[in-house]
């Protein structure tokens, strides 16, 4: 692990730590943030996803993996915000080096200031590169399962880490059922509730992980990237699935009249003043 020069500015880091310490609204009540890892979903999948869960209703932050006209139109109309979803793993279609991967992803969302890596890959090399050489200021690479009283915290790279509270795949992996009712107290307790949803799981209404795995294994990479409306209609689960779980979460957030923030807004609320008279 290495430390960049400006990290050694202890006065700045001290002020950052004090800002993150609060107080903040999520210390007193639940604050929701809806996000999606796009994971190379096709245009038909994205259209159906936005029909089922309108992004403006969720104030959605999407982590993009590729060029999408559907996402671009939604972004240009102000319906969502974009972050990047870099794949740093070997064989990545984004590039062969960490820098290539980041620059490829930023070509899909040049304005992005937040990142969540594919498979939550996170090392100091990527964190420092994102923070120092590009304009990324927060990340969301810690995936928890209904952890109470989540607050953002600073990494040593000075990226703000905003942990995930609920991820659709993790909820299925841990076999917690397909309803949040047994865990309602976790959702209504104070803390950040970053919700991570995958368009494929939402559109096909995945009931368990092996079910979605069979669909993916039945398709070539090209077929997966070009799933059409007929394929969705043919494979969509008509019984209860993880889409219904996500719908419950969104409905609960609105019933509670809880704040629904974007990741950028969480950053801005964490850093509510300037450091040394210069914006962070």
C-alpha cells in the first residue's frame, strides 16, 4: 500500500474525518439511495427495467458498463445520474490495464464522479488512480447484507466509501426469502440504505440464483448483449421473484416519506463545507 503526497496533509484529512462524523440525517432516520449495476444489459432489458421501475421515482444512480442509447436518453432528460462500473478483472472488455479500464468506462459517462467496480474489485492502486488522476470522489464497493446504521467513511485514498445495504444478488445468495417484511425493522432503522439492483434480475424477476445462471449459460455473450423483448417475455418468471422484493423496498421508502438521495447528493451532504477554501 502506498500513500500519495496530498494524503499526508493531516489538516485536510482531519477536516474530512470531522465532516463525515456528522451529524447527518441518516444518523436519525433511514435515508435511501437506489443504484443499479448495468452489467452489459441490452437495450430491450433497459427499456423494460425503466418501465417497471421508473428511474425518476427511485432517483436512480446507474453504474454503466457500455454505451447505451436508452441510458443516454434518460440521463439527458434528467431522469437518472451515472457512475461507472469498471471491470478490472482479467479478460475485461474494458481494457488490459487499470487506466485503460477507467478511461473506457468514463467514455460512457464522462461526467461521472462515483464508481462501483464489477465484482466489487477494490485495491489501493485503483482507488488512488480514480481519486488522483480522474474526477471520481466516491465509491460503493462494500456490499453488506442489511447492516444497521451505515454511514459513509473515508478510505485512505480520500475516496468516500458509501456501503451497500441491500443487493439483490446477495439477498438471493443468503436465501433470505423474497419479501422484506421479516426484516422491516432493518429497513426502518436509522442509517443509509443503499439499494443495489441489477436490471437482468429485475426484468426476469429472478426467484433464485441458479435460475438466472441457467438463462445466462444458455446464451452466448453476443446473445446476452442483445436480449430482445421476445426473450424477456419467454423467460420472465411469472411467480414471485426479486423484482417484487425491490418493489416492496421502493414502496416502503415512499410510505415512510424517507429521503431518497443520489450518491452524488450523499457525497455533498457528507462534505458540507470547503476544505482550505477550495472545493474537494
